[in-house]
């Protein structure tokens, strides 16, 4: 359990390392907006320092960071109610990450499955940053004394490491300074799968553009991709149990449920016995209705990147006002001399 002496605060970030997909929207952005609208203290970040753990073209990175910010805003994040900024503008992230590099143990990091997946067989040539970035992720969260983090299943291990780092820091220095953060994993659309293979996560890195819905796709493209999504010849069953061995069908039901704010059970009950010739056009209409306005607003925002930069700058100043005092206290606890005012 997180320490009740810490006020509830949500932190989450997305890497600006490619275009936003339907998976990002349903698994992250839509839930970020719900948390904001519930009145929780919310901090949302474009984690550009994480993006450079693998080489990035500088111009493309700048574009991706601004486009990601546009996606946050278009999806409903209000920069006046949530803090919205890019990570590299708040130096506390990098500074606290070094402290945590000295708290975390090599064995902990070696167990991280995502490093093994991303580095592959060429791990010796991977960057030190790619290996150590879970410590930076911990710093992202704990620099704000965040208590809750919305994450997908693939990031749950890193959040467990954040908890371990906080607990070890507190134990080593005899303090209760960092909260033991809680993961928030919920909802039918938290893990959206590929439209071409229901056993694989929808990914912006998939070579097939037909495998995903991009938030930059126009209405016709969204409809076409969903109508051509891989399915099977069987009609929808009358219960979710009937989808246990039908991953593509289950994925489309989950997507419909998440877009419509329904449960998957309710979707199956509504379309029981109907084929995908009926279901997929209905899903396409629903997706266009929900996503086309986001696409239009992103396009409008990207026509004035100076406004996006202004929003990110203001967000960074507000983020820094929270993080810097926490970093200062952390330095004092560790025993680092800070003679400058």
C-alpha cells in the first residue's frame, strides 16, 4: 500500500518515439483524461530522455514530441488542470535518476525483460541508457511524490522496480521520504492488439500500417483498416467465454467496449449471433465518431508549434516547482552539500 501521508497524485509519461496509435489512446490518453476529470492531481509528461536511449533523428524527435503534446491536448488533457510538459525541461528527472542509479542493484536491472526484448541478441552494443532507464522511470515518478501510475502490463515490472528503489532508499536512510507507488491497470482497452494478429500488441513499430489505427489517420483510413481487420468466419457468441480461443475477435470486441465505455460482456450481448459483416462496420462508425475529432484537433494544433512549445514551457515551470524542493530534500538526506542559494 502507498503511504497515506502522501496526497494522491498521478504521474504518467509516453515516449515521443513515433506516432500515437489507438492503443495509446485507449490504454493511456483516454484514462489520463478520466483521471484529470475526476479531480485528481495529474502530471503528464513526454518522456523525451527515454526516447534517446536509442538513437533519434533530432528533427524527428522535436516533431514527435510536439505531435505527442498535440495528441494529449486533442484527447482532452487540459494544460490548465493537468501539468503537461516534456521531461528534458525539468532537470530533476536526470539528477534524481543518478541517485537512483546508486540505489538500484545491477541484479534488479538485469531482470528487466524489456531490456532483453529491446536489446535482443546484441545487448553488448545497447546503450547504457537503455539498460539503466528503469531508474530514470523511477525518478520520473518519485520526483513528484506520485502515488499512482497508470501503466500497461508491459510496464508493470518497471513499476515494481520503482517500488523497490523507493523502499530501499527509505530503508537505507531511515526515512519515509518516497511513496511506495501503486500501479493503476484497468479497463477493457488497456492492451489493444494488432488488427492483423490478435496475439501481438498494437505497435507503432509494426512494419504493416494496416496493423494499427494511428491518431493521425483520417476517417476513411480508420474505417478501411477496421473493415479489413483480421477476424474469423464465426459469428459473435453470446458470452465472452466463446472468444477464449479467438484473439482477433476478442480484440475487436475489447476495442468497441473501450470506445463505447461499455463492458466487453455488454458488447457481446448486443451483437450475439451477428457476423463480422455487421460488427466491423458498426465498430468503424464508432471509431470514426470518437477519433476523427481528435485527428482534426491534432492537425490544427500542429499548425502552430509555438503555442505547443509555450504550453510545454509553462507546464515544465509548474512541474519544476514541485520537483525541485523534493530533489533538494533528497540531496540533504543523502548528504550532498548544497551551498548555492
